[in-house]
DNA sequence: CAGAATCCTATACGATACTG
DNA sequence: CAGTATCGTATAGGATTCTG
């Protein structure tokens, strides 16, 4: 009750590391499992929320929304909503997000080659 | 007590996704926070355990060892130990690990540019 | 030197149900 | 259609101590 959060060494390592390691700077924004997968789906162009769900059928709605929000906060994804009566919301990459596509493409290439080689 | 693990839908999504999404195939091996950072440190060449610790001062030993083991299991890193009396252990990238370096380099490039742009 | 062991907490993730 | 809300579990990650 009275303990609010006096101590949070948790995540401090990550913040610190991000200061000097460029890769960890990226991992602070792309960490976890789903974010690169979502970004990968947006490379080809803007997608509606429902399209993203169909494109990634194994993700739960909670994860999709949650990570989309974080990606917006990190300025990697832009959300555009038009207030019509079935709501219409699209997500697309920001410039920073577009600049990140080589990362996902390098991943995809590796996956294709590595799968063959095994 | 009698419940052993009858149900593990957890991770099934990830396995399934890996089947059709190349990026998620990679995330199954590189998921989490530290693995890309470790691999990044090994790009320039083999390193001893203690060198890795110094190179990534914010990681705990547990995390370092644990992820090095998983990277070995995924055949991305090779461990070489010589049984001398202070033990001498080096880690280096396998060919599959080397093939992954464009991913980390793309991350590093993005980090450098994105930091400037903000 | 290179780790293993133990204990603990925070967060990521998932299932399900509900809503403007 | 595009979310929210709630609840539960599994895993990631960290602190500390010990060892061949």
C-alpha cells in the first residue's frame, strides 16, 4: 500500500545499455516478439486494423493493439482514424518506421536462406 | 501436484507464425532483449567470456550465460573451451550467425541515423 | 576464469468477454 | 469495425551467493 515504487533497477540496465550500444537502442523499441512482425506487415503499405489481424492471424487483439500503441509512442507507426459509423482506422509506417525496413528485410532474407540450409 | 503441464497453448502461436512469416521465424531465435546485442559484440571476432562481460557491462552473468547457451542450441554461436587451469572459453559466430550480421548492422545504422534525427 | 544455483519480481503474453 | 477490460500463467530478467 505505502510502497509505491521506491526502487526500479529493472529496466535501468536496458536504458543504460542503449546509451552506448546502437543495437540495444533498437531493442528498446523493437523488443519483444511481435513488433518486428507487425512492422513487416506494414512495409508494403498502410493497412487497416482488421487487415493486420488477418495478416497476423496468430496474434491476439490485446497484443496487436498494445504493440501498435507502443509503436505509435515510439514514432514508428502512424494511426489515422476517420470517424465514420463503422470506424475506419489505418496504420502506416512513419519515416522512421520506413527507415527501419532494411532490418526486417535482412531478417526475412536470413530466414529464407537459413531454412533452406537446414 | 498431479498437474504436470497438460496444456501449453503458450508459444504455439509463435511456432505457428514462424511457419509462414519469415520475420517471426527469426524472432523465435532472436526474441528477447539481449541476444542481438550479444551477437553484435561477436561480429568483430571471437571473444572470451570475460571479454563479453566487459563489452556488455549492463548484462548479468545469468543472462549472458543463458542466452549464450540458447544461441548455441540455435547454432548461431560456437563455444570453444580449452581445459586449462584457469579455464579459457571463447565464443564465436557460426556461419549461420555470420549470415545474420546484416540484421544487426541494419539495426546499428538505423540507431545512428535515428538518434541524429531526433 | 567461467560458470551454476537459488530466489524473487516484473512483464509479456494469452483467453475470454464486453463495448461505442 | 476497432477496440477495452479483466484475469491468469509463463517467461524474462535481476540480485546474490557459491564452485570446479
